[in-house]
């Protein structure tokens, strides 16, 4: 192995070991931690097993489960490993070749989404946000509008006062020259009835009031009037523009007044003054009325906006809640759950895409479940993880082939009803499949009443020969027990096993593909099966040489095999020297 490859191995190894130390609840390291905590293996043994797993992955791309490596290294028996895993995860795995990840996942519920203690649903957030925005917008616009209204009303009032001043000034010249008091008072009589005008008075050049909207003040001296009556409390401002005097003052009654005064002249000769008093409190009253109307309009808009916001909030939150519920159901494996949301918007499209996704997941789960019944969990995991793997496209390697079928089944089926024949076949295939899968093989195909099992490809097991023999022993033991309950035909099973080089890969057409094995090794295994009698297991010399230390066999005479020029040496398995194979004894 090159230095760069060695460095990669050590780097990957250190990474996995550090992950194991920091977080024992991750991926395959979790199995190792479970075994270590239960005293099945030590920490050093776990490190060595991880090193073996990494080396195989890096060197030959071989995927071997950690539990199987621990058994291969002799650190623990498969039974002890399974006991620890079953006890920890509360599952019922029968073999390390079982799909442990799937069994563990089935025990886990979909994680419940925990909401914070203070929970604000989307519709409430949307409503509050919209309400705040509407309120701030109305307040800002209201203040701006009221300020403009106040300014415009003030300017309009001043303009009205100026127009009145000009009117009175122009029409009071002749009566003032003639000292026609009656006409002067007639001129300003209607002014008092105008809303917002408090008073109008005209004085002559001697500052004597000649006309006043309050008749009681006619003839009084203007300078002495305020002092005598005490009407004016304070003068707040004085301004002179274009000959017109503006000043504000507050009466003792608290009323605010804007006074406008303009001289009455004839050919630049001053005849007197005309003054108009405008109520500033009237302006404030108008502003207050504006504020009230704006407030009512604002409340109406806010109420309407909040109602719309709540409806829109519910319109958004309900579909999201449906999608959350659907996600929980999908997490639990309920791929037939439908959102069924009819909306002509993005949420409707999302719901449609979600339903499409669940339908695709359901179809894939059906395919996966059905396909797993044929190829076994390990092959299925490999296909899902890497569909383009070269091991699926085609490779040559060592494997062990197991052929089994029922002796005299044709005679049996001719004398039975079709229902009974199918029932017996299903029972036979079920037991045979469980035995093959339990020991890490996969079911290549069913041939009538025959079963073809393969060990060693595409998932590599160094002990694939022993696994195949133990599967056959376990199979015969199970059928013998079933035959004691009345299914006597099942005790007539014959098994042939051969080991050697095979070509494995996906073979077929664009319409249908099949992962299978071909080669002379397969043909010989089929011929050995033909030599096996009822309840017998016949193995080739290649199989015997690999595991002869654990087998009790009977050497049979050389047997001619079709396709072979020379007879071959075969053996009948009498028993296994330990009890791991199911206690089989011939």
C-alpha cells in the first residue's frame, strides 16, 4: 500500500476514533459503544475492529459491518453481539446480516417539534405586525395632515380677516369723513354673525370708537377701553406687514384672539383705523373636530386592517400547519398521507409538490420493500447507496452457491389441491429464505420448488463458505421440526453446496434487470443438489477443504458430474462440531 494511501487510512481512522470518543451516538460507532458498555468487547478491541473496517473500505471498497468484523476477529460470538444490541435498542434481530438500521428506526417515533414556552402563532404575529404598521402609518399621516390643516386654517382665517379689513376700510372712508356713525355701524353689523369673527370696530383719528359690533362700546376712547374694561390679559405677539398690524392676545376669560388692524386713509391722509378680532379658539375647535374625524376614520381602518390581517394570518398558518402535520406523518413512514390543499398560489403549489413527493416515496418504499425480499438487506443497502457500483455492473470473485429443492415434490403436488401446494411452497420458501438471509446470503431466485442462495457476493464475507453450510444446516433443522408437525414433505429437502469463482452482476434488458451469478461453480452446485437425497446436504471438495475443521462428514464415492471430464469428490454433511448452526445432526 502506498504512503499516501496509508496516510488516508490513518487520517480516516483518527477521525472515526475521535468521533467515537466525542459522540458515541453516531452511525456505526454507536454499535461499538453499546458493545463496549455492555462488556462484550474492550476499547482496544473496538479500535482494532474499526481499523479493519477502514482498511477494507479504503483498500478494496468492501463494506463490512462492525459487528461482523468483531465476530470474525474472535472478540465475541454473534449471539453475544446480538443480545447486547437487542437489549439496548429493544429489537429482535436474528442475525448480524439483518437490516439493523431499519429495525432500530422502526422503534423511533418522529421527533415532536417542541414549541417555546411563549408561543406566538404565525397568524398572531402577522396580525400584530400589520396592526403596528397600520397604526404607525395612520398616526404619522394624521399628525402631518393635522399640522397642514392647522396651518391652512390659520392662513385661511388671516386671509378672511384681511379681506374683511379691505372691505371695511374701503367702504368706511366717506361715512368716517361725514361722521356718519349710523352708516358705519350698518357697515359692520353683519360681521358679528360670521363664524370665527369676535368683533369689528372703527375708530377715527382721535381714537374714538365710531362703530363697534358691541354697541355699548361706541363713543369710548380706544386707549382707555382695555384698561377700563380689563378685557385684555396679555399681548403675545405683534407683527406689521404692508400697513396691517397683527397681534395676538389672551382675554381674561381665557379666549385667544388674533387681531388685525388697518388704517383708513384718503389721499394718504389717515382718517382712522378698522380692527377685526378673530377667534383662535375657533381654529382649535375646528382642529379638534378634524382630529376626532381622523381618529374615527383611523379606528375604522385599523379594525378593517386587523380583520384582514387575522384572516390572512390564518390563511397562511393553516396550510403551514397542514404541511407540518404531513411532515410528521412522513417521518413516521406514512407515505400515503396527503395534504389535499386546493389553493391557487405558491402554498397550493407547495402542497401539490409535497403530495407528489409522498407518492414517489411510497412507490419507492414499495419497490424497496419488495426488492429487499429478493436480494437481502445488505445488497439492498448497497444498491440504494451506490446504484452505479461496479459490483452491481459485473465482477469476478469467490462465492459459495447453495441449491435446495424438495424431493418427490412433483408426485406430491399431483395428489394435492392447488391451494395446499401453494401453502406448502410458501412455507418452504419462507423458512429457506430466513435461513439464507440470517447467515448473510441473498436469495438469487426461486426455481419451481428450488431455491438458489448466494454467499460472498456482492457483500464480501471472508467466511462465506461456513455461512452457506450453516444456513443449510439451519434450514434442514427447521424443516425437520416442521415435518414433525405434519408437513412431512418438508423433511425431503435436498441441498447442494459448492464454492469457487463466479461472475456476478446485473444481467437483463432495459425492461427488466436481475442481479445474479453465473459460472461453472453455479452449475456444479446445481448438480450436487441433484445428488442429495431427502434431508441431506452434499458439499464439494472445495467447500470441505475450507471448513473441514468444524464439519463431520461422510466421504462419498467419486461422482460423475455433467460438464466435467473427471468425476468429482463430494461429501455428505453429518453435523457441525458446535451448536451455532442450529444443532443439526444427521
